[in-house]
């Protein structure tokens, strides 16, 4: 099992591909695949069959997963896309740190 540098609820920006420069909130993280689902990014059309009698089917638009390496975390303090560092505080907790401004989040 591998680790991913972003968590659910983080604000990220896409750094390459069709959706380059698009920002969004991380909705779901899959560390085993190394993928994330970002709100409003990588939209695909999905054909859905009706589950029960009388329920409508059709084509819906949904977000698809993309590799976690293609997104970069946005620092809440400086507002810039940044790499993430780790730091151990005085009380022994590990926190994530912005590599540009050293802000903890």
C-alpha cells in the first residue's frame, strides 16, 4: 500500500493534462491505486441502466479518477500550488508543511 500526498477535502490544482490549471476539492482518495477524484475535473459521460422498474436510465456526467501525481496541493496560507513536507511538532504529532512558506496544515 502506497501513500498519497493529498487527503479528502484538500484544495488542489491539476498540473498537467487536459484540465491543467483547474482547481477543485478532493472528493475521494484511493492510495492503493495512487488516484484521486477531484470535484469538477476529468468529467466523463456514463451510461446508466435503470435499477428498478419505472426508474429512469440515461447518460449522466460524473468525475473520474486521475493520478495523484497530476495534482498539487494549494497552500491555505499563501494560496500557491506547493509540494508537501512533513514536520514533527514538539508534542510528537506529524503535520504537513508548505515547502514555500513553511505554513502548517
